[in-house]
C-alpha cells in the first residue's frame, strides 16, 4: 500500500473521473472495513458516498483519496467505526498516514465553516488548501500546532515519564507544545523543567513527525542532563525516572517518533 499526499482543488465530487477511496469521519472515528484484522477503506464513484465537506488529500495505490465528514447516519454496509488512535500500530504505516491526514484536515474544515473575522460562510480557496471568505477576504489555512519531544540522557540512562493520560505502566519521553514567542529549543528546556525539574544542555535536532492528535507537528531532539533532581507535579505527570536500555518500560508503538528516540538511545548504548 502506497499513499502519496497531495492537493487538488475539488469544487465538486462529480469532477472525479472514476473510483476513489473515501476517508469518512464521525467525531474522532473513521469508517473502515475490518476483515480479521485487515483494514480497508470504503470505495466509491462520484455521488456514491455521502461526504460532508469533501477534499482531495492524495492518492493511495493509484486511486484518489477524498476525506470528509460522514454526511449520512451510517457508513456503507459492512463498515465499522474505529478511533484513529486505536489503529495505531495495527495497520500498514501508509494506511495510518492517510487516516491521520484525513482526520486532521476534516476537523480543520468542519471547525472553520464560518469566518472568524466577520461570521460569513467560508468557501474553498481556488488555488491552495485554505478556507476563504468572499465577504471580507479572510483566508484560513490548516492549523498546525508545533510541539517538541526529546530524549534526555544522563550517564547511560534515559529520562522517561508516565503522564496522567497514559495507561498504567506506559512511559514515554517528554513532550509539550511550543508557546508563542518561543523557539523549539526554549520550549524544550521549559517543558523538561516544568514536568520533571531537570535542566538540559547540548540540544540536537533529531527529526519530526506530523501527529494529528489534535493537529501537531512533533519536532524531536536529543539532549543531555545538566542539573536538578526529578520532581513531578502528580497531576499532569504521575511518575518519572532514569532508565537504562535494559530497564525501558512499556511505551509508544513503532510508528511514532517517540519510539524512534527510545530506539536511538538503546542502539547507542
């Protein structure tokens, strides 16, 4: 399975020449077919699937992919609804990427039906992926919320924490959103200090990953311990500690940049 993201102005589904995949969303769930753990998307021809605010997001195995809200009361016969995050680690990486992109853009479209400046109904921009207000000229692009995530190392051990939102014994490296006026490096230092009381140094860029929960771009770094002792607030972060490669607790799945940071730490030991 190969997914190639892309953009085309799509004023009407009827402009499509043939079959397409439909990524249909209801709140935080996607409509899929599940055959003994093998997942697939609904297929249709123009007007066969009821899609609210449809938009072209790319191609999968040569077929166009349209994402949008579920316009009718139910999906195609035999389909089920699954939370996007529940597919994490269970599906092909390309399938999950398409599902995430569709989810991100569908919720952006639905949340921007009306202009935040004058209140008029928004339409599609004719030249780029954006919502445009014909009345006042306001243009709104898909929201992307940058966040940092970091592997902090001290004497051959990795700093990991268990957040209140995690299930029991699930630990990960530290992450947090970048605030207005901050650089990514400044946000990293602030987040690590706020969540664990640890100061860091020698910050190095590692990689990045789009993450649509809700609309993030995860910017990954490595860093070294500089000062402090672990102290958590007991509300957002329930526990934190330093773990050797042999002590790494259950954590994020293989498709996440968080797991890539953990694997980087283990492999360099």
